[in-house]
């Protein structure tokens, strides 16, 4: 018997299933990319800034996109925050819209449903809007629109909001980095002001006695968070025009009071441009632009028009500092973040890690490799001694954004730079820079994920790099190393060293493999012997033979590599006799025979290769007067055997020839 209630239950289940089958694709979240049923290909917007000195903006934005799926079961989404939507048209027909939000996030968006068309149709949504422009707010806002010292300008990301991308504070757009599009912007503004924006200015005209307009566009796709404008009573200059390529448009906008400082700060700009181009490949855009604004909270790498803080320009000028490292950092983003953009904001580490690494690379290219290592050492120490304590242990990818972290924590800058330097060491310079240039070239003007970078790196280098990405990018923490070094000095003032390394970090920091550990032996003549060993697992022992007697020992000083670890070093010195009194050493093709006069003695031994890697170790309890060590599996070469006899270490050279 089929009861009525049971029948109603199954009808409900059936309707829920049908509903789920026809459910629209949910919108992508800032840190969760979802493929959409549409692909935005172009923005054509007119923005009226004539009331900009009161932060009033009005405009119309035509969003051109392609339906990648049938629209009847899908929605089109766009963002606009703080400004009012006056009306929306789809293919010139007025349509209804709803404002929706995510329950667990401060993330709101507009939804257009039941739109006509079919897959592969190219269509246009037109949004008319107006209101007072806002920013993300809070104690130290970064993203959104600002009016400071009669300069109206926009920054494309927020540090502390939950929606991250902040172009929605002035432009209706699908404000997610996964969907890049070309653009054409027309800004109408007061006649005595200038507007700086992305792309090339293709038209400019006076409208009447009080207003004029400019039109700017670009053939290169842009992620919406990299769109910007700045309006002020600017002057402008070209960037190092004698040395920059003539096909690249260059411009710096600045207020008259900053003229002398701006000319100083951006002098000899070509050295930054060519350092980066030589490392990473041809500059990917048609323009290099900066706009100097009265903003204290940092710079922003908007595509071809970088927003740059007035205070930093003045600081460089006051200190007579000719290295504008911030300008170089933001310029490097034109490759990392702008040409190849993040698929979602979990991938932001890629942008900031490479840009911060580029600061050190620049110092290497203009001063020398020693400067690169010194700068990397500063970054490593700053991360371990300050950032990790302030922000907590964060991975580079998919980190927490809750305070004391943020959308852009310092971790992804300084820890990220050191990790990129370690990848460079792991691959070697030729392979590393070939990899980066090819990755940037293959995915230019696209949005890509961290896994895309991982998979491309493995395919291009033909190396297993999963372990590297897992422990340095996906995992939080870093190794603590306990390093014990014993120096054995003989009668001729020559020495050997036994270095034992062990990971001792808390379990929450994780375990690490293949850690490059630089060892630094300071010699009496003021020079040093520096070498790098690889700690393959939790612990390792390394033997170094025929060293001059060294006066001190340290690690990770940055002569060959800077690695992300902290260490505690213990050192001791012991006398090493030339010949043991009790022990006789005999070598054959496949074994070592040890004869001992004291048949009751227990000794320890360890066998090392020339690189100091320990191959065998053990204890020998002499119940008889001789013992054998099998060396049949060793490759031909030279090895060293250490034997501890009565708490003294003795060494023997082992030569395997068959």
C-alpha cells in the first residue's frame, strides 16, 4: 500500500533532483575558482568623473561575453559595490536583476537569469550606474577608490576585505582574476585635471570650457583587479627615453610639488626594465606607466599603470637613493601576475614571491652574486625572526586570511622569495631561467593556477618536483636543524670534520627532505671553505677530509645558497692520531678486514664517499681478533672509513677499483 505521505515524499525528492540538475553554475569565489557558463571578452565603459572631487561617479559599462554553455539554465554575474545600479540591458533589452550574497562571506554580486541565446553566442550586457565611490574601509584600507589631496584614484585589491578584488568599487565587471578581457575606457573629467589609466590613450578631446575626455584601450587581456584610474592636476614625463626601447610607451604622472623627486626616483629606469627582460623574456605589454599619488600604504601593480606612493618617491630623493627597488618590484609584476595572472587569489603567492625574488636578482645583476645572497639572507632572517612570529606559520598557497594574516601577508613576499631562490638552486641557473621564461611565454595573457605551474615545471624539467612544492609551497613551517661538528686535528695541523645534522622542529612544522644546507668553515687566513650538503631525510652525517685547521664553523651564511631553516650549532675539537695503536686495516677487492689486538673491545665505524655522504655505519664487538666490512656493492672510487677506537677517531682511505 502506497501512502499519501510517502507519495508526497517521493514527489519532493523528484523535484529536488530535477531542480539540482537544472541549477545554475555558482559564481566563482575569491579563493575558489568555478568554471562559468560565460567568458567575458571585452569591457567598453564610459566613466564620468566631472564630480570626482566629491567622489561622485556615473557611467555605463558594456560587458561583451560569449556563452560557453546554454544560457537558459545558467546565469550571468557581475559585481558592483557601493555604487547604485540604475538599469541593466541584455542585447539592448531592459532586464531584471537581483543582488545576492554569500552567507559565509562579505561577497555580493548581481545576477541576471533567464537570458535568451545559445552556446557560442557573443552578447552584450549594458549596466548604467552612479553614486559615491567607496573603498574597503577599516583601519588601513588599500583597495577601492580614494580621494586624497585632490587626487581621485583606485587600487585594485584589498588587503583586509573578503572579496579581495576591488575594481567593483568603480566599474561593473565580473570581478574575478580567472576571466581576463580587453578594454576600452572613456573618462570624462574636469578640463584642468589629467587622468592616468591602463593601456594606450587613443583619443583626447576638449568637450567644453569645463570638461574634456580621454579614451584608452589595450589589445592585451587584463584581469579586472589590475584595472585602475587616477585623476589629479598631474604633470607627466617619459621614463628614461634615451635608453628605453622606442616601441614601448613610457610615462610617469606626478603632482607639480613632486616634480624634482619624481625625476630623481625614476632616473635611469632602463636598468630595471632590462634586468627583468633579460631574466624573464620580452616585456609583455605596450606601455610602462606609473602614477605618483598621495597614498601611504604601498604601491599597486596595475597593468601598464602602476600606482606609486608619493612618500616613497620623496624618501628616495631625500636619501639620495638611486635604487628604486619598489619600482622594480611593481614592474616585475607585469610578467608575474599581469601577463600570467592567478586563477584565483590562492595563487597570489606566485605574483608576490617572484616579484620579491626579483629585488634580489636585480642586486645580483648590477652589483654581483654576493649582493643577491646578502639580500636573500635579510629576507630569510626577517621571515623567521619577525614575520612567522607575527603572522603565524602560513603556507604560500591557500593560506588563512584571518588576522593577523591578510589577503597579502608578508609570508608570501619574503618566505616566497627565499623558496624561489631555493628552486633556482635546486634546478641550476640555466634550467631555472629557461623554465620561467617558457612558462611565462606559454601562458602569456592567461590566468593559471599553482598546480598549472607545478605540472609545467615537472614536464619541462623532467624532474620530480612534487616534494619541493609540497613542503615549501603547500606546507606551512620550516625546519629547525641541530648541527654538531667535530673537528679532528692531526700533528701536521691538518684537520677533518664530522658534521651531523638532525631535524628537531616541532611536529606541527612538518618534516622535510632534500634540504640544501650550506656549511661554512672559517680558516685562519681569513678565508672560508664553503660547501653545500643535502639533508635527504630527518638526519645525516657528513665527513670532510684534508681541511686546514679551521677557527670557527657556521651555516647558511649565503655563499652558495640561502635555505629556509633555522639552526643551532655545536662544535668541538679532538686530536686525531696518525696511526691507531690497536687496529690493523687491510683492504681487498670486496671487503675491509679490521684486526684488533683487544678482542674484548667494541668500536664504531662509518664509511663516507668523497662528498661526505655516509654510506655505512655500525658497531663491531670484537669477540675475535678480526672483523670484515663488505664493500662489494660500492662503485669504483675513493672513500673514507672512520673508526672510533677508545673514544678516538681514526680515518683510512678506501680505494675501490674493481
